[in-house]
C-alpha cells in the first residue's frame, strides 16, 4: 500500500483562483518524495491539504491509508508535520514544546518526558532544552520543529520547506536527520524550492509549476530526460579539430563553443579519465576541463520554459496570479 | 522659500498618510471613534439621571453636557494613536527612510501632527453631528460649533505632540500604547464626565485645577451656555501649555535620537 | 465535567499551562488587564459617586454598586484578549500545529477558554483588594463565591466570543471588534445605575441584555443580600452564553479548513 496516494487533487480559493490543479502522485512506504517548485507553485497548498489543514475542492487523497477528508483524525494520528517558518511559541522552552506535542498525541506523561529527552538529544538541542524558544537561532528552531513532529513516531512525515532561510551548516544537519529518519522506515514528503535539496535527499522528485506536476521521477531519470552530461575541454589553438576527432571516438562530439571542445558522455564522470588519457596519448595538451551535467533546473526549464532558481524565480514560474493563489492557504 | 514650500508639501503628504493609516487599521481607528461613542452612549443612558441632582448645572440634557467629554476623550486617543503609529514607523525603520531624505527632520514629526490635527477635526465634526442627531442644542450656534472644532483640533495637536515625544524618546509602540490607561486617569480627574462640584474628593479638587478641565470647558461652553473671553483664554492657554510641553519634549527627543543614531 | 473532556484532561491541562505563559512569563503582561478596570472602578466612583443620592441603588456607597461592573469588565476584556492571542497564533502559524495534531477541536477550545477563566481571577483579585480598601461592602462568602463564578463564567463566554471572531477573521486587526463586543455587553446593562434610572434606549437594551442578569448576580452580595431569585438567571445566562458562543467558535474551527 502506498503511504500517500493523490488523485486529481484540486484547490480553488475565493475569486476562483486555482492554486492546485489536478495533482496526482503516489509515494511508496519508506520513500523520500520531494515536491520541487518555486514560490506560489502550489506546494504549500498541497501539503496543507494532505495534512488535513485545508479541504480540497476537487479530487481525493489518502495518507497512511486514510482519506484526508472523511478520516481526517486518523490521518492526523499517523502523520508528523513541520510547517514552513517553524511556528513555535517563543515563550515555551524546547522541552515544554515537545512535551505539549507528546500530550496532544496522548503519550503518557512518563513516556512523553523520556521521548522529549531522546528527541532533544537526537537533534542536538539537549543543551538548550530548558531555554525559551525565543532565544533559539533559526536553525535551532527548525531542528526543534522537526523533533516535535517526530514525537509520536509518525508513519509519514511532512516537511514544508524545512531548510528555507537556513545557513549551509544548519541545512546539512536537517538533511542528515531526514536521511536517518528515512533509514529507520519513515516516509518523508518534503517541499522545497532548492534544487540541491531535492537532488541530494529525494528518492523521487515531483516538479510542480502553476498548480500542476510537470515532471516526476528519480533525479537521475529527470535529468536524463533533458540531455546527457558533456565535457568541456580547453586546449591549445590549432588542435581543436584533431581533439574533436580523438574525443569523438569515446562519445558524441558536439560543435565547438568559444574555442572549447565539447563531447557528450553517456557514462558521465566515469568516462572523464579515458578522454583525458586518449588526448594525452594523441599528444594534445589539455589546459582545463569541466564536466557539465544536466540539473533539475534544466528539467524545469525544459518543462516550463523558465528557471527555478535565481532572480525572480517565484514570479518567473508562478506568476502573480499563483502568488495570490497561495496566499489564502498561508493566511 | 523653496525649502519652506518643500517642507510644507512633506508635512501635507505625511499628514495624509497618517490619516489613511488610521482609517485602514481598525486598531488605530477604533479607540478614536468606536470607544468614545460607546462610552458616550452608555454614560448618557446610564448616568443621565444626574441632571436631576440639585447641584447639577442647568443643561438641556445630559448628552449636551457629555459631548465635550467625548470629543476630548477622542482627541486624546487620536493623539495617542498618532504616537503609536510613529513608534511603529520607528520600529519598522520607516522613519530612517525619511531621515535620509533631503527634508527637515522636524517636518516628519509635524507631518504626523498634521494627521492628528485632521483626525481631531474629523472626530469633532463627527460628535457635532451625533449631537445634532440625538437632540443636542448648540447654544452658541454655528460660530460656537466652529470654535468647538477649532479647540478640539488644536488640542489633538497638543496631545499628539506629547505622544510623539514619548514615541521619539522610547522608539517603542508598546510604551506609547501603555499610556492608554493614563489617558483615562487624566479624564476621570477632570470635568470631562461630571461637574467638579458633584465629584468625590480628592478627584473634585484635582479636577478644578486640571488644565484639561479648562480645555473641556472651552469645548463645552458653546453647547451649554455662552462663550466668555475668560473661558476661551483659559482653554487656549491650557492647549498652548500642553503643546509647548509636547513640542519641546519632541524636539529634545528628536535631537537625542539623531545624536545617538 | 463533560466525560470526553475528562478523558482528554491532560491535553487541556498542557494547553492551559501554555496559555498561562502569556501572563506568567512576560514581565508586566498582566498589568494592562488589571489597570484598565481598576482605573475605571476608581474613576467612576470618583466621578459618579453622587448618583446614589437619586435613590434606588440599594446602597449609599457607589463603589459597592459599581464594583460588580468593574469585575465583569476585567473578565470580559481578559476573555476578549484570548481571542486576540488566538488571532496572533493563527497569523504566526502556531495554531496550525494544534490543528494538525490529533487533539479534538473541543479540547483545543477548552484549553484556551479555561485559561481565560483562570486569568480573569487576576484583575478580579486586584479589584476586590482595591475595592475593600476604599470601602466596598464585604459580600459574605456566598456573595464572593457568586462574584467569582460570574467573573470566571463571563471570561469563558468572552473567550469563546473572541475565539469565534479570531477564527472568522484570522487577524489581530479584529481585536477592536472583540473588545467592543464585550464593552457593549458589559456596559449596556444596569452598569452605572439601577434600571429605573436608565434613560430611553439603555433601559430597553439593559432589560434584554443577558449580561444584566450576570451583573445582578455578581452585584447582589456587595449590596447586602444574596437570593436565589437574583442568582439563577445569572447562572443560566452564563451557561447559555458559553454554550452558544462555544458552538460558534467550534464551527469557526471546523471552517478553518474551508
């Protein structure tokens, strides 16, 4: 049985703005699924529906085997949720917050206390357990949020943009914890606008733009759809044609660009050494070389004609209407 | 001259922003209009029998007596709301944007006070209309009503300057908001709601000398009796005193803020 | 106690404890809620004290007459503040955390309103202390108990009202509406004078306003005699207000997902 099954999920807001337009996906037990898209693409709206915080206006979904509308309480018992921006009460201590979450999940008092200790240690916050959350840094808040979502050992964990705004070190800490959780059997559904996050963490990625999934698959499959890795080789002038002939024996030689010799390699990084060896044996000196692989952004560009990251990513992919469409869910 | 014109335009546009801001934020508008109106209605209906007390001054009705209190309450609260909005601007860094603009820094405060003056005038006119609807007789006619609006407008600037000084000195909206209860202390210790001779001691004695009572009397006289030179002078002097205090403190606070950065 | 609530009592208790942090962990947070009704109590006593000369107040001390209103004003504002806090929690996203948990909706509401009832005891304690210091009559143990029931009951109803509005508007900008609602309910009663002295519209409104019954119940001890006749309408009103307003708040909570 799939941990998450979504069929034609839709959500329209007042004024008819459709934030989610017929999303369909399946996440297997024990999988990490990343929902990748720019701001306003419909990621948060989808997560809010799957976590029972927002009723769909069309389609259906089952989480942990329960319908998100008809069996919402059962869904809530099975899931852990860490929502965007880590909304935590600044007046509570970290330990109190986890204790509260444990009580809401009906853990007996002694068990709740033990679980709080265990989780705080696990996310490296035992030293700040009795400090008020208001004194925590952004990274500490996210780790605490994650810990509180794990208090009842959920079958399915939803993480809405878990590392947005975090520094690289804090981001890596969250990634390590997500991987560890997944190894222990937890299914993870995360949303992100970071290509690297989806690439590094996810078993499968769903790319969403303007409320629709435009591509889905493993990161390797998706990248393979838009092209193969190619090597850019800088060599001495006058040797370009001969170099093209040499590398052409190991892969498909592409037309030169800015004096660089380009060769497409089916085997990616594994084929770099043979190329260098062949050029060396032919007596051609290599000044520099760079392996260029397709990214998920290339996939996004191929599917939508726009870039995912960079200047104005949100507007580029979602458009002003989409930005508005996400608003009500976040209000 | 060109500088003066430019500063006048800044004051006018900041004043307009201040008025718009108040009406767009229920938290700022409600204390100026809703609460004084409710209190006026409840006090008139609840304590209206007071006009039957032997020492109560001759009036057409309790609402005639209470109207000035509501106006002064409203303009005190308008001044406080202006102070809160200024402190929010300071907290959010909006005033920094204005401080680096090529205009007089004092124009920024005067702009806020211009907005408060407009709110004072609006609230005065609103209560005059409320009075007309519920049967208040304005003994001094149109001229008296104009004088009431003038006093309330000037009083709003004076009270607003005190709130602005607190905002500039502390830079914290919560501190200015904390002045809210003090406004009622000052009101209860004045003749805003009842004649001093019928109040309990020691409030009665304090009310007799409270300059706010002179402002209230200045606004009340055109409704319930006649405007006298002495009464008008006392009202004007009291408002001028409040304004001098507020503007002086505002200038000091502004200078300190610019010095400390 | 509702059996369902009893089963979920630990959940209610942690939510109450969390809500009490607002008062217990923020220095001076309780002061505004205490200061406003106290200033009104002292101010109204000083200003309108001579009204008792009109007769019919049941006492010559206006402070004994007005203390009941001030107690309810404090509890009404404390309850409305719960709505403001909920609106802040909704804006900040904290409330989503509660809604995404398996805690039943009535339990989440109970956590908020019970904390309001407890917090209302703070202004009440200060008001009673100040009141007795300036000559408010001792209401007797039964009268005092009824005053406390009235204070906690109205705070519960006010919290339900505030929460219903917070869930409807989902913004702290609705705060004036929450406070003004309580202001009207508490003051459009026999707040300043007995019914026979109320003028025109207020006489009518005070007669139909259910909070008048609560006020008369709270006030009776301070005026000297406690009777069942003055008590039961107040108790019934509190129960009805809480039931109706809690139903509105729960409906609002269900509609959060719409």
